[in-house]
């Protein structure tokens, strides 16, 4: 039995859970290192107190068998999944389950089929079991995250070196994408927001022309292996827009405050508050319109959520972003983002790039 499966069963026992039902997706991938093809055919991993098994569409069985020796209870389109589901539950010792963990990321019809088969069972989500386990990364996982951060640094530096007045946002995004491709990383997002476009935190990169005096938000990420990267830096073309340097200093101070608040035992909301207090004190509170950060791992966005309401207690091994921003409509936006790995003595930043604005043009 793998260490992750042992940890899941320990969490189930601690929380009095009789069954965990996981669909093809990030939770299953975290646990097993793969997941079968996800489509409309019910496919689930059932984990009981001592045994585990797959409810497996026959069409997916041969390909999935290459990745696991876990028992399969197969069904085909002619017969449907009901009988195979009953046998799967019996095999893992969960026919009389009363507390069931349902993977909130799987299809609703999959989840309801499990609950229909267990009348009287109370459902819970993965924040009781898999979720807390996923939030803490191992040293091997840290190494993969660090490698991805290094690739993103190279892509960001390539953008810095290429930007000139007259280029379009999409041209910059293409340069970033080529670096990711050259390093075997799958691009996930490439936000390039120049001038007033930067005031939209999730701007859709387009044909806007970069001009002298623009401030440019560049937020990029790509995946190599099971993990990914996420970083935001700023570029200023020529002279800074009016007020830019002062706003940059405020956002940098907010990053530093959040880093200082990031300690094992602190609440995630304390990190958000530390960043928010700096921006509010400088008079820009209404222009910081999103949370301070999010966790990162198998998914680019996952717990812990660094929000004003999050009661999550930070622990060594957690990985999350710190990304305060100020967005001034019709002027510019400014966001600085780093991913940190929380150590016993505080946060370790994965990127090697400084947060100073790069001067282009």
C-alpha cells in the first residue's frame, strides 16, 4: 500500500469515514499518480477501511490496467453500471457505509449514483480527508514545483528581453509559449495586459499594441509533470506612467507583509489581512479586488485559499501564492506574484526573479 493510500485511510479513520469515492480527476491523480479517461461513463475509485477497487467502464479497462493493479469491477454499455457498482461497494466493505466522502470534483450523476446505492448514508466532501493531505507537499514534490518555477522564470525573462513598443500582447504571449514548449512544459495561461488592460486582473490577451509609457502585467504558468508554475511580474516600457512607481512600492510592501505573516500556525486569513492592511493604509483598498493567494499542486488553483475568511491553519509543507494587486481603471494594473513553499522557519520563494519592474524599450 502506498504512503498516500495509508495516509488517506488514517484520515478516514480519524474522521469516522466508511468510504471515499473519487472520480477521474485531481484527487485520484494525487492518490494514484494517474486517472482513467474521464467521460460520461461512471468511473470511480472506491476506498474502504481495508480494500480499494475501481468501478471501471470496460472501454477504459485495458488502458488503465497498465497503470494500476487495483481490482476492477467492469461494466459495459449494454448492461450499465448498477450491478458493477454494487459489487465494488461490497468488495471494499462499504455496503453499509454511513459516512461517505464524495469527490466534489467529479460529475454529479456519479456522486448521486453512489449515494442512491447507500440509502441513509451521510455525504462529506474531501476537505475531511484528501484535501488536507494534498495541501502538504513532500520534498520530491517541492523539487518538481521548483523545476517548474525555473522554467517560468526563463519564459518571463524571454518576454522581458523581447518587449518593444509596437508589439502586440499576443506576440509576447507567443514568445512565452515557445519557451515553455522548448522546455517540455504545457502552457496553462499567458496573461499579457498592457496599459489600461492591466486593470483587469484576468485580462484576455489580445491584439492591443504596446506603447511607450505602458505598464504591462505578465501572469504566466505552465505544467511539466504533475505540477505547474504561476508567476506575475511587471514591465514598464520607457518612462513609468504617472503614479506607477509609488503603487509598485505599495504592492511590494504588501508582498513583504504577507511573507512576514506566513508562518506555521498562522491562519491563512492572517496572511491575506497583512497584505490588505498595507494596501488599505496607502489608500488603495477598494482597488485590491481579489484574494491574496491560492494553493498550488496537482491543480494550479487548490487549497489553501489565502482569503479574508479562510480559517485554514498554515503548516510546513504547504504551497501557495502571494499575489496582492492594485487595479486603477483606465490607467494601469499592478500585481506581483510569487509561489512559496512554507518551511518551519517561514516561506521559501520558488522563483529566482526579482519583483522589480523590468524596464523595456
